[in-house]
C-alpha cells in the first residue's frame, strides 16, 4: 500500500474517532510528509500531529491511533485475536477516546453490500418520524440506540440566559451616565479645561449557572443522560459550576471543562465514589451552602436542582432539608427544581421530602425527555418572573 493510501486511511480513522479532519488537513499532512525524513518515525508523527490536530484534548487520541495504524493498517481485523490473547489478564486502562477509536478500527473494513431489497410500499400518512418520537420518549424507556441519539441532540442545545446588569461600568461614548473622575483626569491634559464629557455604561452579562444533580439509585438513569446536558452547557458558556451528590457532594466543574465528553466523563467517574447509591439531599445541600455558596452564587446566579426529592430519613433529616433548601433559595436569584417524577400525569407530592422542598423553590419543572429540556432552555432564555 502506498504512502498516500496509508495517509488517507489514517485520516478516515481519525475522522471516525471524532477528530475534525477534512481535505485541508489531509493536504497539509501530505505536504508535511514531503518535508521530513520518512524513515524517522518521530518526525512523521510530529509532522502529522502538527497538521491534523487542532485541540489539546485530541492529542492523546491521535497518539494512540498513530501507534495502532502505522504499525498495522489492518489492526481492526486482528482485534479478535488480540482479545483472545488477553483472556485471563487484567485489561489495560483505555485512554480517553479509546472506545471511539476501537469502534473506528472495527469499522475500517467496508461492510459487504447486501442485495437490493424488494420494492415495498408503506402507508406513512399517520406515522410519526423517529426524530419526533425521540423528543417525547422518556429517558428511562430508551434503549442504547435511543440514548445515543438523545445525547447527540443534547449536545446541540444552547442555554442563553437572560442578561442581567452588574455593578461594573465600562467606558462608552454613548453611555447614559457621566464619568466625572475620567472627565477631570482628561481635563488635566488640557490645562484644566473640560472639553469633553466622558461617559460610561453598566456592564450587562448572563448570570452564573449552578447545576446540582442527584446521582442516587433512583436517579442514575436520568443522571447519565443529563451529564451530557451539563457538559454541553459548560463547554458553551463561562461561569458554570456543576455538582453531583448521592451520599456526599462532589464538585465536577473542572472535569466537565474538558472539550472531549468521553475524557470528561472518565475523569468524573474517578472523582465520584457514590454513583447509584443512597441519597442524602439535606446533607448535600447543607454542605453546598457551607462550602460553595459564597464562591459560585454571586451576581444573581441561577440554580438547577435535579433530583426526585425522595429523601430518606426522619424528622431531623426533613428539618435539615427544609433549612438547607430555604437558605439556597435565599442565596440565588432563581432556584429551579427539575424533577423526573413530573412525567406522570397524576403526580402528587406524597413523599415527605417532596412536600418539604416544594414550597421553598421558585419553579418546579419536569426533566425526563428532550422536549422538557428544550422547554427549560426557553424558560431560562426568557426574563425571570417577578417574585
């Protein structure tokens, strides 16, 4: 196989693994290989990485793919033999993006073309498209294929919060407020004569967003999907803080800032030890109020509390839950409770935890399908209602 064909196959492998590889990158890679020593493996790898990789988080995927492809372009066909050799041994830890790379290697060989099916006529006058059905399908009822499609839809969502005025001012010739200090300072350059009146305007920016998500056993299915929503929001805007809680509270903000979702979720899995366990909503919110509220709830923050409200405990735990929720409400501008139990048409707040929290939040909304997430985006984009 020629060098050009190998380079073309390597680019297709990287594209299937999620890297943005186009014709421009392939032409630049071919030109770079003309200017380095082909017999030097390190020069070839450095030249291709400089031309094909544009983000830091894609460098590790590129290195792993380079070692696999340029050692054996037919590595995808030998995956079964390698798996048989590894039986009885502890498998090595895959790098971020390793699952996508394995799937790309497995699909490197084009599948055999099936014979053309016989002509069939389908009456679609009263059918609903798969995309429309996906919008209203419950996350808990989705299969693996539906969840993968839902994650792709969630990554396309944007969350433009309504802008709020801050306490900061910025120089603006068309501002509505005069800046006397800047005017006098400028007049000193003219011998004390005020020749121009300096003006300023108030800085307007979206408020901070804080997401506190329940990952207990009853919320595990929804939390896995909503993690993609948190990652999409964190990648799209600044001043976003994300927390997970079950029996303890974990700050995952730094992990979700990674552009690659697979690498971000791998970091989160190592940080969170209580996934799909018990739930202590009151203790988690009390710990958040004590350690994090002053750091992330400034400038009229909006808080999304994602939980089913099924607090397990006695009177002391319910009292702690009420006090923590009330303090959280008073510390932010808008506390929105996202509850997947609202998917039931006959929902009634019979649980003690739900009845304790319900009068202490600003809004109580469902979050069980893509349509509910789109409604949440529309709500947060509109001006906040008056209290």
